[in-house]
């Protein structure tokens, strides 16, 4: 069949999907995708997969895609992060039979993407400024379309807009991209309820709308409903029993679903954080349900939700992440300090001030008081010529151990820096074989010489029988 492109690809392959669940690391696993599809989602993405690991590791392929094949989980788009065209293509070929499309992540703004040189940080390869204006955004989209992109998702934020600085996504940028390209466009950002989806489509003209945070707090978002939290939690846990996933994923989902309730019942929050089994998570969920039902039974007539919530805390609803100003007020910081307290930047964490260090780093500091988190004091590693990972300091090929091993084996060479002695072992093997021939018994030697003489006679020129 000829490859479908543009509008035809969206209509036929993706079934004209309008409601899309975003790719979320450790959060858009099969069980959550199936729950979302039951409640209005028309298209789902896998979590972001690392193309290079997917290519080389059969277990990684099985755990993240092959083992999750499910007829109800279609249409499905597999998302990869990659920075090597050949690796990306080979990974896509391995995934193509298990999905309906392949997506390249060009939007991840997190530190891990910066270290791995993928996601939003690939923009630097196109000489984009860190804060793009609309003209540059449009040109970037047109460049991707020209390169063969068949569908584009625009997040409406810069890579600096993350965590407390996420802010409001720019639908103006999304609209400009939609008008400038001839391929389907999905929008992402500012989606907390179904009315947001409808307004986004109306204002930007996009083909579909993608939700991440909104979907995590209310998987029935695309149905336009705000169900009881325990209904969604119980349904999700039932799916997990049929399609298991790591316990950390399940716990994270319940933290999102029960977010507002866990602010009320802090003890159960601690229990959920410590529980070690799926059965234990089910028990915590049951206890949360009982607490809420008891609270409903004792509710006074005309009582309204607290903490400024639109609904009572046991109802699925959005969580609005506080911005820098709100965080400053919570921390008691003045207006002049908001730029410092609003975002715990890497530089602030690394100066050794325990108040600014993350909890994990504070624990490390307690174990080792002399430990420093200053990035300027960390050793700088030269990169492998082949894959970009840190190279061995004494490697003769200027490569990491994995790449060095492949090359040394291929070329039968040694690399003392990595302890690889393919050439030395080969030479020793030849020497041993030669020595074995030299210590053969005289009888065997004579018989061998006779056989050799016979062979020579048989192979004399002109002998047509040979």
C-alpha cells in the first residue's frame, strides 16, 4: 500500500482522532492508556522510549512495546528520543509492526534531555534562540514538514517553561503553525477540562488536542465528566491486575488521582509512599475511599469545597500548579526574592545551602558532609567518538567501553585502557596451535609426512581426476 500522508494519514490511520493522551514517562503505560480509552481518549502515545536502547536491547523492546501488544490499544503512536538519524530509523523499523505511527520527541525540556542531547535541546542544532518568537516557530514547523513530518504536535511553550515556570501555553503560536503548514497539527497546553479542548480547537483550528497533566488528574476529561476519584482508581487497579506494570507507576498514578484528598489525609499519603505491594496500594485506596464516604455522610447542608477547589477533594478535578509568585507567598518570600525562591535552579542547589538542596541531595550531604554539588567541581568527561557517552581516558580508539569492544573485536585489536586483548589472545592461540604441532609423536609425524606426500602426488598438474 502507498504511504498515507497528511490529512489522509490522520483520517484513515489515526481515525480522525481529536482527543489524545500525551506521551508521559512512566505514566502513559498500557494500563493507563486502556483506562483513558474507556473514557473518551481516541489516540494514545507510548511513554518516550530511548531509540538507541530500543535498538540494542531485546528486553527493553519486550518490556516497553512488544509485551504490551493489545488490540484495544489502537491507534497507537510510539515516541522515541533520538539524536542519530540511522539509529532512529532502525528503531522505527523494529517498532513499526506494533503501532500506527512513529513520533520523534522534539519537545522534552527536562534536564535529562539536555544531558542526552535530545528533545527540545535539538532545537539548538537549528540555531534557534532559547526564546523563540512566532516567526521562528513557524519556520521551525515548516522545516520539519519539509523533512517529511506527517503530523506535528505543538506544545505552545518554550523549553524554559517547566515546573513552577510552566505558565500558560501560547495558543497564538499554535494557531500560527496550524495556518503555516499543510499537515495535521495537534495542540498541547492549558487543557484541564473538555471545554478547554473545544475552545482550543475553535481558536487554533487544530485537528486534535493532547492532554497530559489534565488526563492524569481526571482520566474522564475527554468525556466531560468529573467522576469520584475512587471509581477511576478502582478501575485502573483492576486493569493493572490484568496488564501489570511497575509498582512505581501505579503509586504515581494514585498520587495524581488522590492529589487533593492526600492533602487532607497526610498519614495515608505517607502509607501510599511506603507501600511495597499492589495489594498494599489497593488497601490504601480502599481506606481513602472509606474516609471520603464518611466525610460525605457527615457533610452539612450547603457546605462548599475548601481551599478554593471547584469540587470537593474526592472528585476528579484539575490541579493548577502554583507559579513562582504563589510559591514565594507560600514560602514567605518578598517580591525582591521571588526570582530566587520562585525556581530552585541548578545553580542554587549546587552552592551547598541545605535549604535549597533537594531532599535526596540533603540525605547524601548527611552521609558525606564534604560532598559538593557544584557542577564546576565535577570532572568533565570527553565524549566517545561513536555514541557520545563518556569515553575511556586511556582508550586507544577514544571510545566508551561498549563501542571500543565492538571495534576491537572487528579489527582484532587490543585496548589496554579497557582491558580488551583480542589481538593478544588471537596471537597466543596461534602460538599454542603451532606448539601443538611441534610436539606430535614421531609416529604421527611420519604418518603425517606420508599423507602430505600422497596429497602432493594427487594434486600434480594435468591430473584431471582431482
